[in-house]
């Protein structure tokens, strides 16, 4: 490593280096991730009773909602589009891994 580098070969960060500069974080409750989570929860409180009435989970609803706007999609891409892990998502079998919406 060079003389001016922030980290030595041993992995120790020098006190006067930019890497050692403390970043001032805003209050956790006002952070962007928490604000987004609060907004999502505020919206979902209106949708959850209807989903319960239909015996749908939030994840199932996301999949159904996505399928209303997509003609053809692979299960992996559907899992990514709906923020579900493809390994954990329980999609129907058949169609060679392709999910096709039913004709109305």
C-alpha cells in the first residue's frame, strides 16, 4: 500500500484518513428506509382487510397484480418483479417455468 492510503496492509484504518471520518446519521426514525417502511405500512393498512377477505397474502396479491400488466414472464423474472425470492415463491407448475395469465 502507498504512504497516503487510508488502510494499511494489516487492515487498520489511520485516524486522520478519510475512511476514519465519522458520518453523521440522522435520527433512525427519520431515516429514508424507515420513512419508506412507514409509508408502505400506512398504505397497506387500507388493503389488508380486502386481502384477508379474499384469503390472499400480500405476496400473492403482488404476483396477481403484476400478471395483470404482463403478457408472458418467467418465474424467476416474476419473483424479481414482485420482490419475492424465487426459491421461496410458490408458483404453479407447468408451462416450462413460464407464467401465463388465464384468458378472461
